[in-house]
């Protein structure tokens, strides 16, 4: 058996957002790709109607398209290890894993499983977290449920479902709200789970395994603003550049160029730090280590392209809670401004403390 890691996708979203609809679509269109689905969903809507054979002891099911499905009984780590072991022994055939979380789940602990457990980390590569958002019910869910906010904060990609059932202005407002919470996740309107596979799988949203090539311009593409006419731009609305330097990705109430409707005071917020001075590697490592120890549980996702003293290449780093990873990316171009850009997404993070500490880690 090849030592290539098994890619894993976490599919999350609040109750009724359309996770199972999307999952069925992916399973139906996965031409030649065998997918193991791990379900941790409670409710009437599941994929049992796809089942042909069930092994009741192991809670492993064989579906009509050749994929397999299992329900978490005990713990995700044990389930992943069991699946990988059976795959190694040739008892199960699958190419990748999709984990469908319960609608009220915090994706954080699920993501951490792929990095904190050596057995899992040696066999799986966490590809991305995909979050479904219900255009009709999301505003209320985001107002009242921290789990819904966390699902948005963790997302590498956001699919907005049921937009055809909501007012166009409300959808546009929701998109702006989601972008303030998580500026690094592209958004896409979807109808009845109709999403091309390339928009769901192999997104390379994580680099904690330091094996993936990361686009060093990730913030350039995603710092933008939804103008009033953008709500009908459908799947490519996240490609519009914001002419005010991305002020609306920050959590200021009324940054220049921002829309003038009222902003929801969400617990999950984002902000971007920039600096043209190089970082001192030792000081930065010490500061980040301190910050994640203190605020790690509230730091959902953070990712940056760093200009480090003495290093001619860009350094890309990313983290989930207390877990961080970094890797060298492409060399800085001769005409390129060597600017560090870091986005932080978290729950009531002390922006002033973090920014002050980062500034103090810069080379004088």
C-alpha cells in the first residue's frame, strides 16, 4: 500500500443547511473516486437510503455507488485509525474521507484530531473544512448560536444554500457579514447541492502538515467588498478586489468604503495585520507561542505570509487553536514589496494586544 496520505474533508454547517444534500451530490458525482463517509449527524436526514449492505457490529455500511459509510460510536480518532487499518489490509477500498459533523458541532476538535494524534497524522491529510450556510435561517442562527459562528470562522470555503428562498438584499448582507467574520474563505451560492467536485475536494486549505503548496497571495484575492450590485454575481462574487485596501475585512464598525447597514456584533471576528518591516524570527516565535497558550482556545483560524529577516523566501504559517505549522513558499520577487500579512479569525480576540506584540517582534 502506498504511503501517500489519505485526504480528508470536514463538512460542517448548522442544522438544515444542506450538508446531506451536498454530500449526496458529491457521492453521486465522484466518478471513479471511492469515498469513505464518517457521519456524526443526528436527525432524520441521513444517507441511509443509499445503503445496500450494513455490518451492524462495526457500523460500516456499503453504499450503492461503491462508497462506504460509518457512524461514529466512540471517538473520531479510533474510527479513522480503524478505517485506515482496514484499508491497508485490503478489507475496505476508498481514496478519501469526508466527515459530516453534527449540525451543532464545533469543527475545532475534529480538525485537531488530524494533528494531535500521531497515528491519524501519519495516515491522513486534512484537506479543508467546508461550511454550509442556510441563507434563510443563518442570520438568526449566527445571532443566537456560537456554534454557527465557529463553523463560519473555521471554514476554508463557504457555500450559501437556499439563497433563492431569501431576499436578494438579505443575501448580500449575509455575505458581507460572513466576510467580516472570515475574510479568507471564498463564498459561493449553491442550489440543491449542485457544486462541482473541484469546489469541494482538494482545496488545500490546510498547511499544518507542511506538505502543501500555499498561494502566498491568499489575502490579495480575498480582500474585497460586496458592492450593492454584487449580490447577483453568483459564484464569482469573491473575486472582486476592494478598492479601499481591504478595510472591510477588519472588524471596525464603519471603516472607509464599508456598507452603511448596521453590523452585527458577532463573537467571531477577523482582523488583518500588515507590516513591511521584517520579523525577527526568534521574537516572533516567542510571541506567537505565548499568544496561542493564552488565547489558543479562542483562536479559530489564523494564517499569514511572513517576511522574515535573513530568509529570501516567503514563510507561510497557519494555525488552529494552539496548533501551528509553517513552510517556506516562493522567493520574494525583485520588484515585489516584502510585506507580511496575517489574518486572525477568533472569538473576542484582543486585537490591540496581538498587534502590539507583532509590532514588537519586527526588526527595529
